[in-house]
């Protein structure tokens, strides 16, 4: 599925970005109760941000709205970014080490997602921050479009991680842990039970 940014410039004068390339569809997002804890929070925050934008048009930025905007802003500026950094250092290298070409392609897609999500967030963040602090420096239509693009991409990203990447990472980690235990148990140069020593047919 292609995730396109709006092609026209916004009333706020922000520069338009080119459409993003089409990519294969991903599996459906699993039920919330089955998601990784941080992914669960991300989906909740995405829903709240979308509702917030819809309600801004009819209710304006009252105190409750500003508090919600600040909570979303802080989450995606801190916890979500740290989550991506953890995946880049802990999850993705594990899968690349497996040598599986299909998994590597998926990892490269997710790394591309991280770059796009950061790009999208940098467009959303100052506008959401303006709402949170009661300033008028946001364009509602521009914000609505940016949040829609961000939400679609994030949900696809989470769906791919939950249905394929995380299960494979757990399996690969178990393989590596078991291999490490085997190396610790056996003296150097000793063949593991059940294996054929080199040179023996």
C-alpha cells in the first residue's frame, strides 16, 4: 500500500513533499490485547490524536484539549522515538544476522518506516505543541492531513512487526541463546553430541 503525503502546499506555507513509493500490503493489525505494550500505547495515542484533531474544529483548544495534545506530543517525542532506537539496536540486527533474505527486506522496510515516521512527526510536532500551549501557530487542515498519513504508516508498521518481525526475533533470539549455552558447555574443539566431526563421512 502506498502512503502518500499531500501533494499541495498548506495554508501555513509548509513545503509539500513528494509522494512515497507504493509497497506491498502488510497483514492486518492484531487485536489491541495481543500487542506489545509500547505498540498498544502507540495505537491508543494515534487514535487520541486523530480524535483531538477532529474535535479541535468544533470545540477549539480548551484546557482539556491542550492537556491531551501535550500528552500525545510528549509520548511521540520521547517514548516512541526510544522504542524505534531500541528496535534499531536490539531487534533488527538479530534478524539480519539470520541471513534470511525475506526477513532482511522486511527489516529494510521498517528502517525506512522509521525515517518516514520521524519526517512526519517533525511536521506534526510543532503544530501539536502550539495546541498544547494555547498558541495559534497551527493550521488545522494541514495538521489533519499530516496526522492521517502518520497514523496509516504507523499502523502498517506495527502490524508488520507484530505479525512477523517480533515472532521471528523471539525465535532467532532463542536459537542464539541456545547456541551460546552450547558453546559454554563444550570444551573448545569438542563436537556437540549428535554431530559429525569434520572430515568424517
